[in-house]
């Protein structure tokens, strides 16, 4: 049986070693103890041995025993241990299926560290330090920048209204953080906050993701599926990277904003919703309108309020304050905070931060691991001077091999990563082709064999150019 859970130990079930290590590093930085498992069988083995855990992170797609099977077995053993499901295919159907199967929460990959920590805190009822319990938007207003002060002052008034908001800013400036802050300060704070990235979902799948579909609406629609708008009813929906939405879908979105109702694909009944829409983009929408890639009427419907977040290089006076805030947030409990030395402070202030706050956050997280301000300062100085444009210098345990120049070592490392990526892609393509040939190219049966959703298979086939790959092989009669 599962023993009494320790409040600081997390069991991670994830087959991808890179993701597993990333999750472990994130949780280590927040003071959690992590036990890792490569598949569902290892998860169950740890639990049968009585391994004490506060919560379990469980990937849906795993070899030997997938996440849903593992979740069912966990619930037969213990009905109360929190289980947070992870998936790269974060369709509403997966979310609903996971919750119905007994999951405590659901997170989409790639997992944002703030979302992960909040989910774990909700699940285990953890009480953390003041910096960890602070509102996720508190840190973005650190410093003395006049634009940010004005933004902070007007935020409560805008949040209390129910009109659409358009957030503009470069990638990494904190547009999603600001959107969550608006939701948290609004009258809808107790309702759901649902985010959809318009750039990450293929255009031919976006409509069904947003509005759902009825059973039989198209081949493979075996059951009714709720869309993002229905899941966000009573709360807030964030349409991230709205500038990348297909222009044909923009007309339907405009109609939803005007009438507060829509129809599922294949449906006949109008569905009324009460959802606040927040849109975010790094693109110049005025330019997109001129290029006929964004509807002018939708633009004016969305930007009742437009909030522009300045880039980090435009608010250099805030960099040191943000770094100190992030150090407090990520410093492990009961550890002495890493000092922000004069040299590191100068390096932080001098650097241009093309990745904005997100890049600064990653630098601080690395500082929490290395705990050496001089190493981080050196790396920033090298980046600023152009000596190491694309990546940080290797850590002490990742030094280049003897007699190998640093540049060649970097190239060799990049080459190995590319080979690993190609090998993983080829293995996935081979598995899909094998399933298709075994089922005589019946895609629904192939999806069942691969234990993935039909739509997920279609997406992977398109992404991996399966039809082109199959053209090099003899097609079944």
C-alpha cells in the first residue's frame, strides 16, 4: 500500500529522459525531493514497495503501461493521492478523460514551471514561503520603470471590467503572466482560466479545438467533444499568439465575440457562453491587417483595451529587481540565497536580453543550480560580446574533451543532439508506418494500435510527412 505521503516528495512517471530531468531540476529548485520512473510499470513498482509520495506526475503516453492504465491502478490502491497528468496532446478530450479517470489536475507539455508548482501546491496543500505564495504577476512589476508602474495602476480597473483585452509585447515579456493576473483580479477569478496557443495547433484542427464537435461530424468523430470555449465558460480564455490564427477562422471568432454563442462542428443548436476573452500577440497587427492576414473588424473587437509590455532592454532599471525577486522565488528552502554580486549585477544590466524576462528567469534558475555568480557573469559577458552567441558555456561537469577546441566541442554537441532528434523522429515514423501497413492504411485502426487519438495520428502523419515516406515503400494492395 502507499504509505503516509511526505509533503515534499514527488514521484515523476515520464518516459522521455530529457523531460524527466527537466521536471526533476524544476522541482529540485523548489525544494521538493523527486523519485523518477521511466514508465507506468516503474511507477507501480515504486508504489507497491511503499515509496512515500506527496503527489505523482504522470505522462499519458508511456511504453509498457500508459498513463491512463497506471492511473486506474493507482486509484485502486489509493483514492486520495494527488495525480497530475501530463500530455503533449492537450486536447479537451484528453483533459476530460483524465479528470474522469481520477486525475487531480492536467498540465500540457511543454510544462511551464509556474503552472507545475501551482498545480502541486493545490494538490498537496503546501504552505510555502512568502515569495512562493506571491501572486504570479507580482514579480513582473518589480523596479521603477514608468510604463510598468502605469500598467500596474490601471490593472485592477481593467480586470474588474468584462471587455476583451489585447496584450502586445515581444516573446518572453510576460504576456501570459499578465493575462493570469487580470483573471485573478477579476470577478471570474473562481472560474477556469484556459489558454490556447494559436500558433501551436494546426489550422485544420484549431476550429474543433476552440468550438468542439458533435459525434459523426467527420470521420473519426466517435463521440461528442467539448471545445475550449465551453471549457472556459464562466471564466477567462487566453488566445495566445492570436496574430497567427488562420484568417478563415477569425470570422467565426468574431461572431462568437459579438453574439456570445456558437455551434459545435456538425451541431445544429446554438451554445451560449459567458467567457472573457484576452488575446496576446508579439506581432504588429496593424501590419498584419495591411498584409490581409488579420481581419480589421476582429482587431477592433479585441482591442477595447490594449496593454503593451515593454521589452526588458527598455526597462533596464528593473533588471536587478527582477533578478532578486526570481532568486528569492527559486532559492531552495533552508538554503542561503545566492548573492547578486556587483559583477553579476553589471552583467545583468549590460546584457540586451533578446529572450526578455523568460531568458532572465532561465539564467536565475541556472544560478540556483550552479550557485556561482562568477560563472553566470562570465557567460553573460561572453554572450554580450558575441563570443558565445547561441549557448551558455559548459558547466564544470560538461567541459570539452581534451585536445578539442571549445568551438569544435560545441559543434560536436550540437551534431549529437541533431542526430538524437532525427533518430527519435525516424523511430516514430517507423512505428506509424508499421501500424498503417498492418491495418492496410486504415487510419482509425492504426491509431487504436498505437494507442493515440485519431486526430493525433493525422497530425503526426502530417508533421512527419508519412505519405511522402510511404511513397518510397511498396504500398499494400
